[in-house]
C-alpha cells in the first residue's frame, strides 16, 4: 500500500532520514523500530505530509503522494496519530469524534444559515458513527467527559477512535504505547487487531515495547542512522546481530565471556 523509495530528509547538516526504502503491505500491521535518533518519526512525518522530503518519493499504491499536505492525505485515507495525543481538551470524547469528518455542511457560513435541516440530519449520522466508535473502544463511561481529563491511555484510545470516523486506508501510529499502563495497552492492542481483521485497516507503528510489537506486528522493520537496517518477524529481528549492535553498540560476537564462579 505504501512504498518509500530512497527518501532523504536533511535539516541543515543533520541527515535525519538517509536513503530509507521500504514497503508496507496492504492489510498488514507493520512495526517500525530502532534506537532513538534512527529517523523513525521523521520518516513518519515525511510520509504523512508534515515535512517534504529532501529527495526520494512516497507512493500510495501506484499514486505518487510525495509532498502532499496532511489534509490532502487525510482525504486519501492516510492518517496518523502522535506520541503525545492531540485531543481537543475542552470538548467531550463524543464531540472530539464528531469533529473529525471533513466537509460538514455546518462548517460553511451560508450552510449554517440556510441549511438547518440538512445540518441536523448530517449531525445525527455523525453522532451515530461516533457512538459506534465509542462502543467499539469501550469508552462509553467517559463519552461525556472532557478529553483533557482523560488518562494517557484513554487519550491514545480516543486518537485511535478518531481514525475510525473516516474511511482510513492506512494509519500510522507513533508510539501508541508510550505512557500507557499495561491494562489499557492490551485494550489498545485488541482494538488495533480488530480494526485490522474486521475492517481491513493497514497499520504501521513506531513502538519501543517489543512485547507489544511481537504481539501485533509482522513484519518488523528496523531503522538505524536514518536508513532501513533489516526486516523480518519480531523474533528474527530480536536475534539479529546487526539489530543488537544498533541498540547496544555491541554485536553478539563481541559479547564478553561469562565469568566462572
């Protein structure tokens, strides 16, 4: 579904992404891991339109989407979440979800003045969709709570829920597990798996929790120094000497011998 072809992103003399090439298969849950500074989030930002690449191309299927803005990609079903949730903190959970669909009649001043019935019918449909999302994610007990009062894990669930308010084709999840307790992380993982299996969502996620990655992701792509280092199953990359060296600075061959008692 997504193809990244020799993408570079430079910030002055810093080569945050340095020739990254990878593919994300339709219907997959692909993990993207690597040490801090590997270029993972910068690559997400390039794919999702926050930054234009210095060079290289990004494709959605056969369509070149290089350099498109986030709102343009949103219309094509390319969505992302953030490591720090970006909720509307003074709106309720329900209202946060209802804000998502674009092109609502009430957004237009003339529409708001002269198309009251159309707005009410449209709002009822959006509310029904939002209530279905709330049920899916088991957020009914906080549906009327302002989003700023939610826990970190509940905010991550809300971000995931916002991707369900439109026809998402692929969702990029940036450290969805960061700061989330284990119980809520399992709930988020269950929701991702259901969206993948039941609704055909394709996911690509940055994550440092290898247990979470192992449970959800196949394949797992490893980045280091702005480029793709290797790709495989979670078990394959965890035992890969290049990956161990990238994370720890030492390969298996250089491990010290155990000290005898």
